[in-house]
């Protein structure tokens, strides 16, 4: 067992807390029992003592009459074991029911001692083999102390009972402490075993099986929370990891060929000495290629990271779409496409301005790309049921039935016209819209044009 | 070519006596090129200046705007006011104005 483990610590704390609480309870029980027993004895002693004193006072000087004295001592010594001694003011014993044989000397010295006291007192003392409880009281007549009375009773029974009680309680106490310790250990084991299970499971999770999950105990307690939190973390790690892999794959897929071309161009140029004009031409072409590579890389990065950074700002969507409307008009010029718009002012969303405009521009770019000369493109921005809705409609070539399920796949290029792009436009737009907790819908009929709609949740600012 | 007049305070552009209507974006492109006369201004710089964010991966947007701008200011002759620096960007060189 680990000494620093929670199970061990909990057990120790249980045992310690119980031992302290248990000893306090048992101790107070013992003290109360003891006090009750002594109180009982003391009150019996004093009651008897006071009665004896009353008789003694009534008989007055007759105390010295041996017969009378013996008679009343006999009467009061009917209680078994009860000892009654009366002494005069000088401490000399004048009467005694002593049955303690050799102990008379002890009693005589006791009497001399208490004779000086003028108050009643209780005390315990051992005489011979037995322990006695004493009560003494001065006998006063007309304000003058004329003697001392002493009443005693053996309390061996009390002491024996008390010591029996102590041993019984000790046995109970020890077994209770042991029980608590084992119980505590068992409870702690029960409480920590799900944690151990989770730990074991997590140890087994590596990069190759990130999609595995920790079992969530349906206990509704902190352990369930912990397991769920772990699963959430695993989910995020898994998707981050997948994104990373996808990114690497995309980079390899998309950049390898153009890079090879670029290197080939440069290598060819370097095979022999050329005129500066030729170098210039090669460099310019290389720059164009490099720029295209950069664009592609940015696209792939956009796609990979559109879901990550979460710092959102209030975006004037109306202004963004208006800007893009102008871009659309310019893009449409070459094909003499008519761009119509219906952009409602004052629509705001929470998000990233550049990413959002990127998504909308991709839709516009597609619309113009796949629309024939003198066609028509429509850009709308509206508010429906609190959502901001951007609609890009064209009457172009549309999307074939076989292509439609694939339009959001990376690098998918439909069998459309020769103007095919990177194959990343729609996936990027979708990723951006989804990162804004929105939805992108694309509907198209081959030959009848395409409609792309972005739904964005309303701002709450 | 000195007949092109740009008034940045009033957002006015004149070619000779003809008043040219430019959109704010077109105007700010022209203004940027003039302010950096004789420098080659890259597409990236232009997009960041005009749209305050960049159209990464869509550098042809600038070309489209440039084409529109040229058409509006009648810059379609053989000797152009705005020159294309292939693969890099655009430039307005002073000797063309002289």
C-alpha cells in the first residue's frame, strides 16, 4: 500500500478521528459512572452519620455509659460492613463498631486528625485489605464541638465494578477502533478504485488510440465529473490530432507537385549560363509559383485552424457583405455577369471579420466561376428568426447529382468547366461557418444554378 | 499623363476636365499607389491597406480591382499610368507623369 496514497491517508484519518472521539466518550462515561456510584455511597454515609449524631446528641453525656453506647452502635452496625466511630473533643475514641481488628490503630490516628476539622468531609482510604469510604462530621452542642463522628463503608464493590467497566470498555474500544480502521480502509478503497480504473485506462491511451474513452461511472458524483472531463479532453485532443494529421496530409498532397515543378524550373535554368533576360523570366515565373504555393498553404492552414482560436469580436456583417459585393461586381466584369444584391444594413454577428469575409467570398467566387457569360449572381443578407442569413444565388451550371455529396470534401473538384480552383473553397467556407456555430447549406441542380446559404447565430452583446 | 488630378481631401479624381466616380475602395488603392510613387506596392500591402484584413489565398481580388480602376481612369493606352510588376504588384512611376 502506498503510504502517500489517498486510501492510506483516509484510513489513518478515520482511525485517528474515531480513536479520539471514542476515548472522549468512554472517558466521560467512566467519570460519570464513577461519580454516580460515589454520590450514592456518600449520601448513604451522610444520612446514617446524621442519624447516629442525632441519637448521640440526644443521649448527651450518657455517651460514656458503655452499655447505652454499645446498644446504639449495635443498632447502626446492622448494615453490613458499616463502621461507626465516635470520638470526644480531644480525639479519644469513645465508641466504635470496629470490626477491623488490628486496624484500630489506624482508625484512632484518623480520628485524631479529623478532630481538628470543623466541617464534614468525605474521603477514601485503605484499611487493611479493603478500601473504605469515610464520612466525618464534628458533633456540636450549643455551638461547642464536643466530639467527632466517623462513618465508613467498604467500597471494594464500587472499585471492582469500575475496573470491570474499564476492562469491558477497553475491549469494546479496541475492537471498535479496529473495525473503523478496516471499514475506513474498505470505504476509501471503494471511493478511490474508480480513480485507479481511470488512471489505468489513461495510461493505455496514446496517440494511436486517442478515440478511446474512459468508462464513465453513472454515480452522479465527482468521479463521474472527472471521467467526463477526461473524455472531453480526449475528444479535443483527438480532434486536434486529426486536424494536425489532415493538415500534414493536405500539405503533402497539395504542395508536392507544384514544388517539384518549381524546383525543376530552377534546376533547368541553372544547367547552363543564360542571359540576364532569361534569368529574369525564370525568377518571375518562380515568384508566381511560389506565391501560388503560399496561397495554397494559407488555404490549408485556414482550413486546419479555422476551429481553433476563439477570440471573437463584434462584426458588422452588413459592411463585410457590402465590401464583398463590390469585389463580386469586379470579379463579374470579365464575364459580364450581372450582380444583384439585397443587403440589409445593421446586421452584426460575433466572430472573426477576416474569416467570415473569407467564407462569403469563397461562395461568391464559386458563384461567378460556375456562371456562364452574361449570367446572374445575387447576394442577399437578411435576418431570419434572429439568425443572420447570407444567400448567394447564381443561375450557372449548378452541381451534378453525383458531385453533390462530395462538395465539402477537400480537394474535390467537380466535373465542371475548366475554371476549377483549389478544391478547398467550400471546405474552408464550411469550416469557418461551423467555427462560428453556424450552418452552410449548398443546393444545386445541374444546369439550373446553385444556391449557397450561410446561417449565423445572432449576436448577444 | 499629368492630366490625372487626385484630391484626397475631397475624394475627387479628374482626368482632364472629366470627373471620375470612384468607389471608396478604388480611391484608396489609387491614393496608396500615388503616395508610394516609384515604389512597387505588393498585392498584400494593397489588400491590407484597403480592406484592413487580407484576402489570403485570393490575391486575384486586387487584380480585379486594378482592372476596374484602370478602366475608369482611362488607363488603357500603351503607356500606362499604373504599371503591373509581374508577379509582385503595381507601381506608379514618376517619369510617366512627366
